[in-house]
C-alpha cells in the first residue's frame, strides 16, 4: 500500500463512502464474472445439454472458467 492508498482509505472511511464504494466494486466484479463465464462457456461449447448428459464434467468446466475469470477480474477491477 502506498501513502496515497492509505490516505484514500482513511478519507473514504471518515466520509462514510467506503462501504458504498466496496459494494459497487463487488457488484461490478459479480456482473463481470457472470458475463465472462457465460461467454467462455459458449465459446467452449459447454451447454445445458452437457450439464444434462455429464453433470460432473459440466461443473468441472464451469469451475475452471470461473477460476480463469476471477484472475481477469482481480487484475481489471480489484487490484487496478
């Protein structure tokens, strides 16, 4: 953390804006997670039919996609 980060955190805490800021970041991250996971599943042809035919493989693939997407989100939104 830098001095600026500490100043920004303290300022937001004092002003009472920290919780709404964090809630907004969380909302953005959740929306991005759903969107990117859906897009990757479509690209990789992981469908509802696969879910019906082989639920374990579907869960494995979806978990893999979400893991990949989380890394993107951490870099784009959380740690930016």
